[in-house]
C-alpha cells in the first residue's frame, strides 16, 4: 500500500518521484504519462514507485495538491485594500495569480488536460475556480457594497472576468510555445487588471 514516508530518506525519495512525475507530465501530458515512465525518469523500480503512489491519478493528485492553495494565497496577498484603491488591489492580486501560474504552467497545462478526461480532476478544477470566484464576489459585496453591476448579478460578472484571466494565463503561459512573442508578466497583469477594473469600477483610475 502507498504511504506517506516518516523518515528523511523516505521524504527525499517521495520528492524525487514527484519531480520526476512533473517532468513526465510536462513532456507527454496527463494521458500519455505512465507509472513506468515516471519510474524510469526517477531511476527507480516500478515497485518502488508503487510503494509511494497507488496509481497515476494518485501521483498527479499529490503533484497538484499544493498548487491550488499556493495559487489562492498568491492572488489574495495584496497590500492595498480594494475599497481604498481598487486598481492597485486588483493589480497586485492579478500579478500574484499570473506569477504563480507562470511558475507552475506545466502543472496547470496538465490539469486542464486531466480535467477533460478524469472526473476527479474536473471536480478539482471546478472547486479551484469557484474558490476564487466566491472570494472576490464576497469582497465586492462586503467591502464595496456591490450586489449588482448595471443590473447584472455581481457573481455572474466575477465569474466571467475570472474566466478571462484563467484562459488568458493558459494561452499566454501554459501554451507559451505557440505564442509569436512572449507575454511579459507585468504587461499581462496590467491587461487583465484594466478589464477587471473597467468591469466593476468604470474606467476611472
């Protein structure tokens, strides 16, 4: 049975296996990845891999376990309060999100693929995006007294704009090799922030 190691050596081995898994998933995708491929990448036996992870799904779940929380924290760490300076607060939130997305673009690309073929990861992706939408909806309602925008329910607006940021990050970074030119992170953050700000606070800066 797979287990969480309680020795230093075991923890190092598990980390090594996750690093190998990340390389394999990034190279061949979720569907193409195999346990034997990860074992080969790590220079371990297949039996050794199964002592730590029960199957490919368990391995990928472990790989993305921290990414969700890290992404959520990165997009919420703002120095400015949205009720005082909405543009700067949004810019800081979007910069945090996009930077962390970029740093984990291989995992995020694989997650999108996994979500399309595996109900377990479709649910994970759904909860991940809804956590962001719920947080910002709550902030707008509590901090800015905003229940609707021009008669449209604020949560629907938040969901639409959040989808724009998520898809932009996917196109710019998860599929960056298809871009004619790289999208700098600071420019990306400014682009999506202007759209966020215009949607909820008008064009005033």
